[in-house]
C-alpha cells in the first residue's frame, strides 16, 4: 500500500524484454536503499524490485500491467515518480493508494496560474470510473485532490513543490498518465451496482 507521496524521481536507463514481459532498469537516489522483492510504486504502478546494483534497480512489468498503464511508452530517459510502500507505523500524508492502475488518462490542458498550475485530464468514461468534487485521485502515483469533476474528466491544481519534485514539470498536453481512482469510491460504486 502507498500514500501517493512521491519520494524521488527516477530515470529509466534501459528497457529490455523477456518473453512477453518488459524489464526496466531505473536509476534514482533511493535505489541504493531498495531490496530485492520489495514493492515500489513507479508512476503509481506497484512493481517488484528484482535486482539492485548501486544507484540502479530493475523491475519487470507483465503484459496485463503494460495494457492498463502507460509503461509501454517508457524508454531510456523517461522520468518516473517513485514511492516505497508505506510502513505499518507510517503517517498518511496522501490517501490510500494500492498501486493498481485503473486506466490511462490524457493531459488535455495545462494552465500556468502564476504560482501554481492547473492540469485538466480526460479519461474513457465508458470504463465507469468516477471522480467526485474534492475527492482523491492518484495521477502517475501522486495523491491529488480533483475538482471540476465531470464524466470522463477532472482538474487538479499543482503547487510549486509538487511541480518541481515529481514528473509534473515534464508533462505536456497529449501525454498519457496512469490513473488510480479512489478505493472508497470504487467500493461504493460496486455496492450501489449490486444493491
């Protein structure tokens, strides 16, 4: 489990394949602290560390992960938000994030607000994922509050610290992002559907 508070931004150094799986080598300031078999969120995707050497670690993405996320578009040089799993006595600074991507969204607009940035995202509403006004969402693993919530779209405001210490500074209109919708909302939706 994660909280959506990014610890470091890593960089993809190598991309390889093994049968239908894709293997990523990531370099970051926290790689030296990782251990094999540890769960780490990579742009919000929970992946298991398979190898660690110095300031680099390796993870493997299976086909299902590649289909549900933006990882298939990663290549050498891609910047990735990283968060280690939460320790049992840790503090929730964000919200409950599982590291299970629901679907990919698209950056529709970026507006500089002279001290903050407004990012508008769109996603396929046919998959029936929902946001609520002032509710939580994880975008590339970053815990955010959405507003202007509507079917298939929402907006978030990014403060300078988040802009500078995550991959948001590199996002452009048209880029794909990983979306994990709030777990509470998903359970409520399921209960209402089955009720």
